[in-house]
C-alpha cells in the first residue's frame, strides 16, 4: 500500500475558504469540533480535522485519513464576509 504525502501548502499564506463546513448560520463555530472544509491554495484542497476556539479565530488541526495523524495546523478567521484559513509552520 502506497501512502500519498499531503499536498504542499505555503505556511503563513492565507487561503480563502471556498466550501465551509455545513451549517445553518455561517460562523466560526462551524469549524469547532470535527469538521471538513475546502480552501483555495492554488487549487481546491479538502481539509479534515478538529478545531478549537482561540481568541477571535479557530485553531484547526488537519488530520490524515489513515490513523488520524496531524498533517498541519490552520488558523481560521472571518474576513470580508467569508472565511480565511492560514496554515502555520508550528504544531
């Protein structure tokens, strides 16, 4: 079985969220707990994992599909009527 490495994403570069988690009211609460969303990082990228509130944003730990290991950390915030996810270099 071959494991595919996660796609490369530049740290510190905000990516617009093109498909937020499903919910009635668009808010950061949609990213808290287990969730998935899509960002535009030069192409569509599906992000799955778990988010926790952190001040005015959500710290989201992206997980891989096999074993649920951490892939990367994102800070998700509301901006200009939508959401932006910024990948971080630190765990």
